[in-house]
């Protein structure tokens, strides 16, 4: 419930192919997403607010997926007394083979694709028993990513991906911000009340 949320922050992350071999091996995740779209199992959106369905039908044969964007919500739940992160949306980022342009293909509202991802078995990763499906991989956050945007008044992005290497430090600062915020909440909850 919204009343139980002590603190929340919306973040957008970028998952690169070279850092996430399980997601990109044989285009596995992209094939699953594409099949779900073609089967009308999920709707696609042109933006990450999920208000209007995208009417564009993309010929995926012209694109090579190089990354994924995910939109998520970090929050502290006072009812369960835990911090948690929930993925809200996922977006394949691809290069157009003909024009060499990089494009966001579409956004999918993540809760609607979870059931499909939960059926996609994967081999054990480093003897991690909990990760058996693609959905487990996201749920247990077994992926490498960088924050490229965090909710702010001006809706500004942190990273211009053309200069990813130069601005990686800014992304790390945002990661530390979330860790420190969670730490501060725990400290405030464990302080003994003054008499």
C-alpha cells in the first residue's frame, strides 16, 4: 500500500550486452519478447509511462539488440520493514543494421511479461540455486547495469550514452545515493528514542 512507503525513488538503468551474457546469449530475451508481442500476449508502448500502445510494427530482422533499458522503483516498505526494488518496464535498445542508428524499439510493462519470463528456463549460474528462469534473473537482480536517470524535478538524464565511459562516475554516485539513503533509514529506525 502507498501508505506503507516511507521513501521511494524511480530509476532507469542500462544493461549492456558485454556485461550480461545470459540475457544476450543467442538473443534469447529478445526472442522471448518478440514472440510474446507477435502472439499478442503483451502490449508494446512507445514511451515508459505506458499510457498509449505503440501502433508501430517493427521489422526486427533489421535490428541487432545491444542493450536493454529498465525502469524501476526503489522504495522502503515500513509495513514489512524492508527496502525493495521493483522493475516497472523493459525496453530493447538496438542498432538499425541498414542505417547504423541506435533506437529504443519499444517499452513493455514488466508485470505483464513476468509470467512469460518465468517459463524460460536457464542453466544454473555459478551454482546459484535460486536462478532457474529469466524472471528469477531479474527478480534476484543478477544483472549488471548502470543508472542513466533518476527521478528529478527537471527530468534530466545522468548519462549521455555516447560518452558512457566519461560519465560512469555520475552513475556510481547515484548507486551510492540509494545505498546511503537505505542506510540512513535503517539508522533512524534503530535509534533509541530520547527520554
